[in-house]
């Protein structure tokens, strides 16, 4: 992974913030190999071999599935979905996700479960909820478990990933289901490299060791004062102080769209809150090139200059050549689609530069597990540093609980 902030901020943007960046990186570095006693301890996940062994053990005890249904929402599934979509297809189980309680989507997943089970194939249901109380997750898990048990025993077909002692943990313990404990100070949006992501991804054939290896290398680079995480955080903060409070992650690959959704939660939940000087927050957007050049570019160019973009390019797995067609001379021909996409991205960079619209350039060599793991770890450390610069706690989410409590109260009033 390569990062270039030269088009994102004026000279001196890093020096002006050096003390704060250095302080946060020292705190993060102090937690490496120190377990999970601090929220920054999530940087240990890529090198926690004991945790990986527990995941492998659970995987060995489960049936060998053709389909894995992940019941989780927010940080319990966004990272898993992002990695699964981003890396090239592997030889492993099909992954399906039950996150929100959308009856139409749920019905499609349940139909897929029933189809697999009717064909004699194995299905694993993985419920993921740190609290073990998340309403949407429990609703989907109950429904998926019922579908599983209606076709026979669920033995060897269920795993729960939750906090030790949570209601979900206690239920799994009574039923003899596989249990994986999420460390208390590993927040959902920082948990993709933990049991939360590793179990379903490994079952799906993703090389989770390569994912971890890429993250380890990115962690070591990002802990350097002049490393990519500190530079990117400084550039984003410089623009924030200039009134650019919107950060658009512009991915030039459709396979990275879910990575953008993961980034959206990471940024919004980590940075949108009351800080030392009042309410702070960077609003995250996700754009897909070149699709959103035909939907959002007018706003980006003609609207208020209150945004900074991260342009994410990635090497293609496949080559598709654009052919010549007799009688249709308009449009590109005799070139690869990848070449056309490169030209489009270069055109975006030129027009942004001419209009003084700031952007960070991020180049992923390919969509391998190592490159994706590096990007994930880079963004997590970048966000920790940004929290320091904004004067907010990048690890809590005090205002998310409100809707959950209101929902519980409504259901209680209705006797549900």
C-alpha cells in the first residue's frame, strides 16, 4: 500500500501537529504485545497467535460448511463483509449476512439456507454480538437457528462470537455450541482482525494469516512518526480546521465498496461526538469510481469546497479488452478496461487539482489479503490519531445506546 498526501494539504501540515501525533503513536506503540487492557490494544490482533489457534480449533470442531450465515450488525459484520468482497474469490464456503431485520432480505437468506440443507449440504450459523443483547442480531439468530434445527440437529453447525458471560455466551454454553470470546476492550469497529472476522472469513477460504501479516506490516509502518497513518491523519485534520468536515472515500473498484462502508462506521462512530472543545465530527462518504462520477461529481466540483477525498486505486485481477465494432467509432476501443479506468482516475485527479479540491492518493497493489489487511490496519491507526487531534475519545460510542434503549422500551410496552 502506498499513500501520497502531497495534494491534500499545504507544507507544514505535519509539523504543526507533530507533538499530538507523536503522543498518540507512543500510546499505541506501548500497547503492542501487551494484551487487551487498553482500547488501543486492538493493534495486537494481527500478531495474537493464541487467538488464531482458538479460531482454528473452533473451525476444526464445526462441520465443513458449504454456506456460512453470519448474524451480526455494525462492527460485527461490516469488516467481515468488506474483506470477503474485496479479496478475489477463494475456494471455501459461501458467505451470507443477516444484519438488519429486513423481512425480504432475511427471507432470501433463509431460502438459501433451506436450499443448501435440502440438498444435503452443511450450513454453519455464526452469531456475532459483543454485548450478546443486540436486538437485530438475536432476532436473526433465532430465525436462522430455527431453520437449521428444522432440518435436523444443529450440533457442530453453530458458533457464537461474543463477550464471555453475555446472554448469548450463556445460551451457547448450555446448548454446547462453539464459543469465541471477544476481549472486553476490542470495540466492534476495530474487531475485524479478531475472532469476529477470522472465523467466518477462514471458513470462506480467505487466507487469514496473509490478512494478519499485511496488517502487521502496516502497523509497524504506521507507528513511525512520519508513517502513513500520522501523515493522513494530519492532512485530514488540517482540512477539517479549514472547514472541510466531509471525508469521501472514493474507491475505483466496485469490489471495494463494502470496504467503504466499513470505513464509514469507523469514522462516524469514532470521531462524531463531544470533545474538549464541543461537538466534533468528520462526516464519511463512500463513492465508487467511475459510477459516482455520474452521480456525485457535479456536487464535488460545483458544490461547496467542504470535502476532502481519498482516491483509492487498486490493481485488477482480470483483463478485459474493449473491442472495435464496425459502424460504431464513438468511444474507446482496442484497449483494456483497466487502462480506461486509470485514465478516468487520472482525469479526476487533474480536475480536482485545477479546482483546488484536496485529495489523498492511496494505491493498493492488488486485492490480496495482505494488501487489504494493510489498508484495514492503516485506517484504524489513522482514526486513533485523528481522535487525538480532534480531542475526542476514538473508542466509545455513547450516543448509540439511545435508540437501543428506546426500542427495548417500545417492545416491553407492547409485551414483546
